[in-house]
C-alpha cells in the first residue's frame, strides 16, 4: 500500500511551508513517527514525522515551497524492512544539515563586450536596488539580454583583488528568516516608531539575587533567579499603569488588552525567535523564570511551535547578553512597544550629592507614536525604572521570602 504524506497545517494563517532539510534519503526505510524532514513556516521550524513505516520516496527537494496539503513524499507500507538494519531513531532534535551554497554569479568580462546587453524592466529594478551597473552583468537572455534571474544572482564588484582569499558563498535565507526580515522592514515603514531611553541602577536587584538566588534555585528544582523575572514583573506592573503601551492598532481602531502576554526574544539555531509568556501578570517569580527557561530550551532544541510564538502584547529583548550597551529595538508588529535591556556596566553616578560606583543598565523603549504619546511612553519607562530600583516594595511587597516562594 502506498501512503501519500501531505504537508499538515502548522497554523490557521499558514498556507505554505518550505522544505528546509530532508533527514532521510530517497529509498530509505523509515519507522512510524521518525522525523523525516524539517520544514520552515513563516513563524517556526517544525519537524515532519513519518505517518507509517516503510520505504520512502521523496516528492520535493530541499528549498521547495510546498502548499499546505500537498504531497511531499510516498511511503510504501508493504515494503519489508531491510534485514540487519538498525531501528530508526524516534523523533528527536537533529543537527541542521549543511546546505550547499549556490555559486555566485560570474563576474562579467570587460564592460564593452556586454554593452549591447540591456536589462528587462524587472531586472533593471533589481540592479538599481543593488546599485549594480548593467554593463558589468553577463546577460543570458536572447542576444545577451539581462534577465530577472541574472539580476537576482548578480553580486556587486568587491574591487580589484590584491591577494589573499576572497571567496564568497550564496545561501538562501530560510522562510523563517525571510519572514522576520519582512516584518522588521514593515515595522520600520508602517509605524511611527520612536525610542526613549533611561538608565537603571541594578544594585537593589543584585543585592536581592545575591541573598536569595541559592535558596531559590534549591527550592525550585534548579530554576535560577535571573534578571528576566524582575524585568517581566516590572513591565507587567507598568503596563497596568499605562495601558496604551499594551494596545495595538487595527485600522482605525485601537485594541486594548487587560492581560499581559509578554514576548521574550531568545536566540535559537535558526535565528531570533520570540515565544510568549502567557498572562505574565499572574505569574510568580518562579513561574516567570520556569516559563522562560522552558521556552528557551524549546527554541534551542528546535522544538518551538507556532502556538508558542502566537500573540504577545509587548516584547522584551535582552541585547545585553551579547554585550550590547545601547540600541534602538524594532517593534514586533502588530505590538506597539518593545523594551530593550542592555549590558550592566559599573559607572560613577551621583548619589545624594556624592559620587558612587554602581552597576548601571541603559534601557530603551521603542513605541508606535500613532497610538502611544510621549507622556505614556516616558511614564511607562520611568515606572519600569522605579520598580527595578525599588523591587523590595514595588515587586516583592516587602516580603521577599513569600514573593520568591522560599
């Protein structure tokens, strides 16, 4: 019996996926539920498990865009398992197979040779965007005409080489990366984005963490007491005080939320992902830390799902873990605000008329000025600062052992 395996729907709004990597070869024997491919949607990379055991015939190539519901492979369920073969592993995270790099477009011969080649309108538009002169391109169309594919594959001149390696590699971006790029450009072009800054004295939080982090970790099964729980709780408090920051534009309407689903930017093997901590306003410090750890591990292991990243009313991103001192984070649409954390540097500051050295962090709030006014944005960031600099009273209710569930 031949079983047709079709692309399942990863989510309601997703119409197609891209075959990122086949984890098996044409003609292999596969076991039921074995991971046979990794597929990219515009929201996540997912594993495709075999629906039955048998000999597999692949019907799509790596890099192919395949509609949801289309057949991607056939499985001959009547085929006998080859003798002596080891059982196939169950579905598990698999290291991403290296993809072959496409060959860079050849550099044209002297311009005069190809001066008669003219680009098509589509090709000219692409070359103009790349700032590449048509005379430097070898046209593959009729009579040397430069086609759209010629323009897409063209690379700008990198100057006259003087020695040393000057190799290039051209690889196609994953569907997830392309979608992230599209959303970031849209956020810049379609919102009135503005960024306001402040700084936070991290001494009070450091004192609390130093005193309670060991007991917290021991009590809660190895979950650490990190900075993210303090920032998340400070943000949910500020969102309640300034609800416009927890709102979104929808055409001519504003949608306000009475809950705080906080998107936390994490780095995964496929790039930046933004899973969501649901109803963060109701979570304890342990609950926030546990959920962030769970989502970060799923992202690292390639097990993040579309549902994990759906929704979110506000985003927190921590460039400080990579050493960033200051940045202007880009809004995660359709949200209206994003808080950027940065690295902690000991700096001299004035305290009660005296110079003291304290661990300081710059924080940045990027927001959509169409829906959030300056008063709300500045007030929100000040509220975050106040909570972080006075966590004992504003976040822990002056009872750290109870708040930290110790």
